[in-house]
């Protein structure tokens, strides 16, 4: 990730980032030639003729160009949040400030926030289906290269998926560095295979004429929706270009697409079309059958490696999305490991990783073939891309200052394509498309419940709390309270209120520390906060300070590091003389503020959230916790 203060990379470093980006960002869309063309025709050779082949190729070429090159590369990738991409980053770029001008209170803002959150959850379902369909489609090459091993497709796929998720803990950089060169070889192979067939039937170059695709849809109206659902599979994985942009920065991602990925994909699809003109029956597995017999087994091995890489794109995107959701208050605290000391945003989340693996394995065991998985694939992504387009409208008019007519003119074609693809993919809902939608609905419910629960809990604590200035005045006016040596740090969600942990400590222990610090951690609607804006220190009374730490939604708070930074304000701490006091709420579910099932769900999430001690990197041996029961 290109942090705001990171200098531009050197040429050698840029080249390395481009290669690594190939192994992380473009594995998904890069493996679509394994199954996309077959799905356009439903695997039926009877539907393959010259008109349909050229029409489908034209649709593929222009869909890739409009939806990826124009929309994501030229437009969406510019709508970053300080270099960070993804649905939530785009959402807070379009609606940047919830604390001023009441922007988040408008009906439009609320609607788009709900759509943005739902669009984000759709990527979790895709994070399960992408590894499943990519791996199974690659291993299915054995049916052509080594038919005797066909019965091993599902077991091998499961073993490979276990391996994919097992290496995630080593980090994006190491995985990408290892897989990047393999992906480069994969794209070279796609290009060579494509060119070898294009020269045999150069007429496929007519596919660059968009009219061929448009006329095909009108003359084959009965087949149009099935074809469009298949064509959409050629751009699945394109959203990873934006979601994973924070891992590398915009420039390496864009250069990799323009100079390597797009040319290789277009050449290969054209080559598959040339093959089908000569051999319509090759629609059963175009990529394998366009390969010479001696190269089919090596291609299967290479395709399997490429499919492993394809899985990395969405897994990395889901990690980033989860961290953003946690920091912005839409998910409970969870253990997040940073896997690179030099590149920001490269993270690993163990719980999410293993849940994705379990879901992916269940999908493979349930659907068995890539053809069946394709029925579940696309519906979530088409909806997510539609939400992205709608949010882009607001980002362009709000952040870039574009006029409404100019913005509409630029995104109108993309918007029409999005709507068409959502409709064509929705026809697959009963054939498996309900799976990613169900996953999204469950996660959306979890997110909004956690958000609502935290809001209600905060309101209840606010009602019971004592204003901090009133507490300090009462201490000065009242009888002398016994003071003990050392420093007490009280974590507080609201800087103007007295922490419950302080009141409990005073009530039970009848003492106050010699020095008291009231610490509040704020998560900003930016990926990263500059060092000079990280810390605010305010002296409230003699030996009493209020400290506020600011962190972006891609940063991990670190309380000890924050306190060390207080030395710049002539405020010094001895770690062995500093104690941390935290309040821990136990939620008693009721149906007073939320429905009972939502209160129960919030209670379960609250109990299973990572402790504040671990999340804020507080030394456990220096912590004192006070519990409180809250009826919600």
C-alpha cells in the first residue's frame, strides 16, 4: 500500500510491485478463460456457429474494455481514500464526513450507505466461490489431459484449497512474490495459445466491431441472457483491481492490467473463438482443447497454480474489507496480524481465513463441478459492481466536483451494462445463485446489528455516566481522596464523560493515582493518519490529562506507542509504574431497545470479540478490568 508519506517507488521496486500485483490482484480474472467461453454457450456445440462466435467474442472484448479498462482502471481506481480501495473506501469517499453538515442524515446518504455495506458483504460470498470455481475448473483439465484421473477432481480440489488457505499466514508480499512469476508465465501461455489460433482464423479480429455483439443479442434474443451471464464471467475478479489496490498502490495495478493482463485475455478469448470456428465440439473445454496434446498436462498443472493465485485476490480483499469494517465499527474487534513491516495494508486475519476455507470446501463438495459452481458465480459480483457504479456517481460529483451531466455521460454505459448483467445473473438464483446472496444477507445483518448495538450501548452508558469536568470539580471540592503512586490510564469511548472503570476503582478501592490519563481512541474515515495528526494532549487539571489518539481504518491502534509519543508534549511514563483500567460490559439480552434476537446476536458477538487488551496492544500484566452488566 502506498502510504501518504511513502515516496514514489524506484523503477526496480515498481517492476517488483507489478509482478507481485499479477500474483495477487489478477489471478481471478486471469483464470476466467478456463470456463467463461464454455458458459456463454452452456457447453452446447449445437449453439456454436460463425455468427454466434463472433457475436460472443465482440461482447467479451467490449465488456472487458468498458467494465474494466474504462470503468475500474480509468475511473473507479481514482476514487481512492488516501490510496486505499474497496467498497467501504469508496463509500466514505462519496460520503466523507458523517460529523458535519448532517450529510449522513439525508435519505440519499442513508440509502447509499446501506447499499454500500450490502455491496461490501457480497464480496465475502465471492471470496468463497472464487477459490472453489477456479480450482475445480483447473483440476477438471484432467478430464482431457488424463481421463483416468477424472474421479480425483473433487478430492484434489479440496486438498489444494486447504493448501491455499494454509499459506495465507505468510502474508500477501511473500505469497505474491512467489506466485507473481507463475502468473506471468500463465498470461504468456494464454497469449501464445491465443495467437497460435488467431493466425489460423484471422476473421475473429472482426470481434473488435461492437455492432457484431449488439446485433447478436437482437437476433438471438432467446439465448441472450444465458450468453450475457457467461460473458460476465470474463470480468469477475475485476473488482479485485480496486479492492486490492491498497496493497500495492494504483500505478502497479494499472500498469499490470494495461500491459500484461488485458492483452493476454483478449488474445486468448479470440484464440478460443478461432478454435470454435473450426471445431464447435471443443466448447466442452476450449482452453484445454486449443492446446497441443503434449502440452495439456503441463497446462493443467499451470492452470492449477494459476487458480491458486486466483484465490489470493479475493482472500486479500476480504482481509482488507474486514479490517475496515472493524475499525469503522461495523464488526467486533478481531485479531489482525500485519505481515509486512515495509508495506502498509498487508494483513492476515486468522478467523476470517479459516471461515472462508470451510465455506469454500463446502461449496466444492456441494456443487462438485465448475459448471454447477458457475450457476452460483456472478450474481453477487454483478450486484456489487452496480453498487460501485452508483457510489462512483456520488464520488465524482462530491470529491472531483464534476457536473451531474458529465458524470452521467461517463457512467451511463457502465450503468446500463451493470443493470443488464444483474438481470441476466439473477436468472441463476434458483440454480445456486442464492448461496452468495444468503452469505451477504447474513453478514449484512451481523454488521448492522453490531453497529446498532454499539449505538444503543453507547447511549445507555452515556445516560449512566458522569460528565468528566463535574467529576474533577467534585474531587477538588470534596474530601481528600487518598493518592497512590504511579500513573493510571483510563480508556474511554467518550472524552467528555468519566470512565466507568474510574468510578468503580474509586468506589471499591477508595484511591486515586498520582497521575491520571483519560485516553480516547478515534477511528477516522481515512485509511491512514499522518504522524503529526496522530495525537492530541490536553491538560485538564494538576496531574490530569486527556489524550486522544487518531487512527485510520487501515491502521492498528497501539496504546503503548501512543503514550511514548506523549514525550513530545513533556509527558513521560514509566511502563512499570503505569496501570491501565478498562470497563468490560456484559450484555443482558432483552427486547427493550432492539428486538430480542438482535440483542442476543449482539451479546454473542460482544462476548466473542477480541479483548481490548490484545486489540490495543496493552501489556496484560498492567491491566485492571471492571465489569458492568447492561440490559439491551
